[in-house]
């Protein structure tokens, strides 16, 4: 069985690593947070002192990090993966970063005979916990085939989109659609509330028709219960939209709706909601309309 390295034990990385252990993979882990590393070691992972040490003990190294600079530092910086990986090692970066950055990092790793896949995920913390994430993969077919059993230990859907960088292109598209869905849901439920209708009954009425979506089912109940504990933080979604807009500008592909939603997120972060779940986007429209979207309680 392949030896797996895992770097990054945040909201998503911790349950993903746990599912690899449950599947029987030998895992060597690293994160800068000592408490999280010790907790994962208590569950059966070997604890490493650096990304280089993780790579030296692994056939496949998974990174789950905040953004492009962190991935570059862990892969290529001092004490990084490139210092410890044997030729032929595969780096599967499951972070959400800019496609161009993925291609640049992959090229530098290839010069050291290290292979790379970009394999960002969608599904948030709940799907990371139950192992039903969606994984969008860019890279060589042979490398994808080699890592498919590893991905399947964490995911229900694994699709190779193309060469390196294509996985993050798909993730950017995913984040555009998710943000747009949450925004449309927010406007709809704020309208229902302002009109005096029970937003929960409106949700129940529309979810079975064309307006129904995975996003609607995931976020509407939480919004109506006032639960904004992060499954995916607004500041991280804003980071992704920053990568979307950087990429779109480089390609001269105007995305006016996404740009507007980025500004909504900037306003919410200015209001101190950066660490709230992205379902809290509804707070923008609640503030504009002077209402709060909540289930109507039986009298």
C-alpha cells in the first residue's frame, strides 16, 4: 500500500487525513500547529518535523494549505518537499490555488523528478468528515491513476479535468457557482421574509423544482437557524474569488457578477464576519432590507 504524506491539518485537512487512516493507508503528517499534529499522531499517523521529512517517508504527499504562497513554500522552500522527496514521488496539492501557480510549482518539481497533480476539493467540512468530497484533478493520466485509490478514500467523486492547472480551473468555476447560488438564495429568502412569508415554507416549496440545488439544501436550513459556524469561511471564499478574478483578468474574461460578489465579501470581512461560514453572505442582504431571515416559530 502506498505511503501517504499529509501536510496541513486545518478544518478540511484533519478529517481528510483521518479518512486516509481509516482506509488503512500509512500516513506521515505535518502541520505547524503542535496540538493538531499530536492529536493526529494519537489517531495513528506518524508525526514529522518538516515537509521534507514527510516527503522522505512517502510515495504520495498531499498538501492542504491556504493559498499559492503556502503551497510554494512547502513544496520548494527550505525544509520543503523537494528536499526530501525521492525521484518519482507524487505531490497531490489538494489546496485551492491559482492555476498558473500550480503550473509553475509543477514545472519546478518536475525539474527535480517529482511529479505533481493539482486536486482541489469541494464539499466543505461535512463532506470532508464523511469522505464524500468532490475532487477535481489536473495532471498526467498515469499520475492520476496512481493516486485514484488515495483520492477515493476521501471522496465520492474524482474527475480528471486535464493537465496540471486544470483541476484548479474547475475549482474556480465551482467557487463562482457556489457564491452565486448563496447570493441568489439570500436575495430570495430576504424577499420572502420582507413580504411576511415563512422563509422555511418558501424553501420547502422551491427546493423540489428547478431552483433546487445542493447549495440551497446545505445553506438554507443553517441560515434560518442562525448557524454561521464555519464549514467554509467567508475569507477563504474571498481568497478563491481573488484567484478567480486574477485568472479572469489574465485571460481577458470579464466576470462582473463574481466581481460584485467579491465586493460583498469584502464588506462582510470589514464587518468582522471573515471567519463566519459563507452562508453568512445573507447578512449583506439582511442589512440592506432591515430583516433577519429565520424560521417562523409555531405560536
